[in-house]
């Protein structure tokens, strides 16, 4: 019997991917259906439904679920859920689709058949209401708000049968792991108390410190990298995961850390997204989620520790996974090592505080980055990436100059 935390909702994992023996027939059926293009965010949700990451959901939410999740962070049947999982289209297309009809969901990247949706309901939503509930703002500059405001005006609800993984396994290989695969790996290692470290950035020494604190109190850590889309200027997944692999190889004891990736786009929903991150990490077999400063935040839309407090605002039995709340971490020159705001008595003048914007500026300009901020192997990978961007920009400028003549 497993000692791992149970999947969310008290159920077994519910992967919605069509079994291998039925896939050919389902693909033939899908090829006869109306094709419905979907967005990158919706693709990530489909793939998560397929691999069981969104257990116990069976598809895209209906209006009652949407409203209940927005207002009360639970579906209409009472299952805790912090962010709506919906699929939308334009009114004209929705008007041509009948209730009960199967439609084929088309991968936005290569136009392949990704899933079959059996439409159970069509409904319009108040987008501003969703944004205010989920993101705490309706500011169109917020990337999550912009995503919702740009989606179609009609949501389609219903069960899905998923036909593939959206190319994530082909692109990322063994890095792309399903909840069944991470659970099997934890079992093989004898782990039961696993902490998840969420990241959409390369791991610098502050992140390394957080993971090592978790290693001290848990059996192991799952460094879980987002593989979907980010906002402009963020480090691509291939570069980020390469840097993380180097860090794990050089600076962690073997058998204490696993790196894996998951297929979602960032929503930048701050506290609510921290809850979603916890929920699906529970499905992956993790008992704890490391929640640091400004978890899943963007700009100044959330307080630095709002994502800590939200775990105290939900029912005690909403999730089986628990947060490991971590304060702001940094190198302190007077302490002579990594520290946090909870342990270091010194002021900002003694602390190495580097923003993401400042780091990107240093890297793009080839400037020195303090060794106390990042390991040299990580910096080498990031410098090579920024050098490639600069070379690409120079080629584009040169080509545009030729075309102007």
C-alpha cells in the first residue's frame, strides 16, 4: 500500500487520455468531427486533464462550476478548486455546435487532433467577474486578465477524451512526467514525504537554498518546471531546465532531488495559482508545496506573502498537501551565507538583493553577476542564451537593413 499523499478529492488518479488500444479508433472518429482551434492555455489544460494532473475533473467546467469556483473556490459538487478550467469559442461557432455534439479540439502549435469534447453546455460568462475573483484585478496590463479578456465569449462545457500529450514528451523526453510516473518514481526511491518546488525561472542560489531546506525535512524534492507559455522576457523552458539540471548535478546530493516538467501556461494569478499549484502537486504525489515570496505573482498586483496567507483562508480539509511557507531568501554578507528574512538580523545594505529585471539587464549586457547570487554553471548557460538572442537580433537588424535598400 502506498504511503504517498492521495490524489485530490479522495479518488484514484483520473487520467482522461484514451487508452492505447482505443486510440486509433478515437482518432478516426475525431477526424470526422468539426475541428475547434484552442488556445495555448487551453492546450495545457487539456494535456493536464489527459495525464490526470487535474484529477478529479472529467472535462471543462459548466456555468454552475465556473461561478462556484470564482465565488467559493469549489465546484458545484463541493470539490475544492481555486481557478476555473474552461474552454471558449466565438458566438458564431458556438451557435453552430449542438448540445451533445462531439467536436475535435485542435492543437494550436501543429493543428493536430488533441482531444474530443462532448459538448454538454454552452454559456456566456462575466469576464470581469472572473478576473476580479481570480486575479484580484481587472487591469488589462495583467497578463492573466489579458488572457481571459481575449478568450471567446462563449464557454463550452463537457467531458473530454484526450488523444495525446500535445508533443511534450517528444520535445522534453523524460523531463515530461505524468502524475503516475512521478508517483512510481517516489515509490521506487522509498519517498513518502515529498516537497514540490514550483519554478518558471532558472534556479539561483536563493531557490537552491529553499530546496535544500526542504530536503532537510522531507524525503526528497520534486523541482517541477513549467513547460508551457510564459510572458515575454521570461527564460524559455529548454534553457531553464538545462540550467536546473546542471545545478542539481553539481550542488545536490544524489537521490534527493528529481526534476520534472508539467504542461501548463502561467496564469500569474498569485495566491489562487499557489492553491492550484498545490492541488495538482498533490496529484503528482507531493505532500508539501514550497511557497516562497510572491508565489506565481507578477508586477505589484499581490502582496509578497499573500500566497502564504491564502492557505489559512481555505477549509482545513480542502487539500491534503500542505504549504512549506518560506520567507524572502538572499545572501547576507555579514552572516556569511544564505539566509532569510526570518533568520537574518541585518539590513538591506548587508544583503544581496537582485530583481529579475536587474539580472536580465546584467546578462543581456554581459555584465558581472555576483557569485553569491548564482552558481557559475547556471550563469554560463544563461549567458550563452542571452548571447544567442543578441546574435539573432543583430542578424534581424542586418536583414531589415538590406530589405530597406
